[in-house]
C-alpha cells in the first residue's frame, strides 16, 4: 500500500519511510528503542499518523471474523 500523509517535515517523512519499511512489531520496538531521545516525539507522532491513516483507509464492511470471535467468547463456559 502506498501512503501519502500531507504536512510532514523532511525529518518526519524520513521517519515515516523507515517505520513503514519495518517488517514486524518487534522491529518497530527495536527502532524506537534505538532512536535518540530528541527524535522520539517526532517518531511517535509519525507512527500515530500512519496508524490513523491506515485505519481510515481500512475496509470495515466485513466484520464477520470479528463477530465470530465475539460469539465464541460469549459462549465460553464461566
């Protein structure tokens, strides 16, 4: 998926490219752990913007899998 978020500074665009290229949640955690303290806030804002944009673009019309999980949980014995 190609994503374009308007209004990023060149630094934020670089952070976004690096975050987007990460292949796993563990790689994301490692990326944040290795960032200098002065970049953490920018990186966090960029990450949140990526997540918000991704969720906005998501097709929420088929939630049947989520409904099936909810029903399984509801029917668990207490």
